[in-house]
């Protein structure tokens, strides 16, 4: 009996090993076709608004800080990671959009206090790694957007645009559990702070930031390149 169990277990391990080998082989093959995330360099650090918009648009996720309602730490700052977009791949708005469930830490906190700070970093683009800069290096730009989170009214043009943008950048969202009451939220920005090179934090006027016509295509180009590479591998 023990010998039979050992044989079954060995066969299971062999099958699992083959699956993992095939899986990682395919993943590595696709990865080898991927363009560098930093193929398009960011703007000059002196161009504050273009840099701020570049960092946000090139970020797939953000750290979002709220005021906690958890019983043990009520009133404490609490941070969470959320997937993010600021528009479609080809249309940056500068406004952070999120797909949230009331079951999540962040949404529960926001139900009591809508004030948040959202942080994104140039580190996400891979550019800091290319330059051998630590994520805390001031040359590795950090953008901190503070304001109030607002729920986007379902069915409005903004809701349709934002949800489509979220699903475009994060396709797995289409498979999120439907019973989690997902909704689209956006940040109404009150303050923009940025650590961008040496010399301390810089503060950007919100109106100028939102009015800037960002035309970068690096995210769209990267997406199209990866799509072609994936198609070639699967073929």
C-alpha cells in the first residue's frame, strides 16, 4: 500500500514538474518578446507637469493611504495596493480611477472618511532600475496625489469610459466575483506633491496638471507589442 502511494505521489510530482516547466517556458518565451518598460524615457526632471503625468499614466498600481476603521487601529493611517488607470491606453486624463469592492479595506475606510493620498513611483516603469537608482533615490520620481475619493455614477459617460479603461489595462477585472458589488471610484485631487530630483518636494497646481495635454504613447505601444508577441508564441 505504501509503495503504491509513493508511486502515485511520484507520478503527481512528475506531472506537476512538467506543467510548471511548460508554463514557465511559455512565460519566459513571451517575456523575451516584451519591450523594456523604460523604452520611452520619461521627460526631463525639470518638466514637472509632464513628469507627473508620465509617472501616473505609466503606473499599473498605486499605494493608497486611508484612515482606518479597523477596530484595533481606528484612526490610524492604513495603506493598501490598488490597480489604477488615469484613462485608456491612448487617452490619459491625469485623474486616477479605481475598481473597488465594499468588502475591501480601502472601500470600508472610504465609507467613513473619503480623504486619501495616492502614491505612484517612476520605479514602476523600470527606468530607475535601468539607472541603478534605489526607489527612495530622489531622482526616482514619486508622485503623491491627495484628495477625496468619489464614486463615479454608474451609467454615465465617465463611468463607461473609466470602467472600459480599467478593464483594458487590467483584463482580469472582467473575471472578478460578480457578487462583490464592484464600483468605479475616482480621486478628486486637492494637492499634488512630487519628489523629483534633489532639492526637496515640489508642488504642482492641480488646474495646470489637469489641463496639460499628455500625448505619450509608450503604454499603448508596449501593450500592442506584448499583444503581438503573445499571438506569435501561441501560434
